[in-house]
């Protein structure tokens, strides 16, 4: 578990309590646009996933951290959205991640499941400036070039990460 100077070991650096404890805030959100630096937008990943939790406050995306990246819509028509993604592991030089949403999918869980989409609630955090509760989609793993990560948003708590990991093991296609 990573600890930050001036904050308890289990205190994330993006919470109000962490801010009050003197932990530095993350960089502001960049404007939304498709990536230009790396290999392009995130792609579907169907290979094996070794889940890991190792967030470090080092300005590099690590498993357990939520980062911002361009995520294509499933329609595959070139459209997408700059959105938060939970890094869950690596594939060679690439990052493996799961997209987040602030939409409450509990309201339409049966319909989502019928379409093969499964979500795990992870609460609120520094990745959403409006403080909205978020959910992680656990059945769609994305591969992202680290050069396409636009910023680190926060680290997910270990308990929430473990719930996501269980969801990945249970529902991943």
C-alpha cells in the first residue's frame, strides 16, 4: 500500500481529508479529444488478465489507479469519449483497464445484464469533479497505450478494487 507524506497510509491523495492533510492535488482535466501521442484509442482486450493493485504517487499510471483516456464506443464507428478508466493490470507495455461511468446502471441492471454488460459500484473519488458516484464496467477490458493516458485522476481504495476484481473474474467475456 502506498502512503503519501502527511497523510495516513490508507488515505487517498484526492479526498478532502487528504487535501486538508496537505497532500498535493492532481492536475486539472485536459480538454476531451482523441489521443495523438500513442498508438491511438483504447482497444478491446481478450487475452488473459493478471489483476494487480499497486497504486503509486509517481505520475505514471499504475494498477489500482483511475486515469483519463479516450475510450471508443462499442459500435466501432470511430466515435468515443474521454473518460475515467481503472487500470487493473498490464499487457507487455500496454495498460489493461475498465471504463467508469457516473450513470446509475442499477436502475436498468436486468437490461444491462441481458446485453452482457455488468457494473460494480465504486463510490465517489477525485476522478469526478462533481462528486458523483461511479460504477466500473467489469466485462469489457480495454488495452491502452500509456502514452495515451491524459492524466492520473486518483487511486481506488483496496476494498473497492477487490470488488471490481471479483466482478472481472465473474463476468468478463
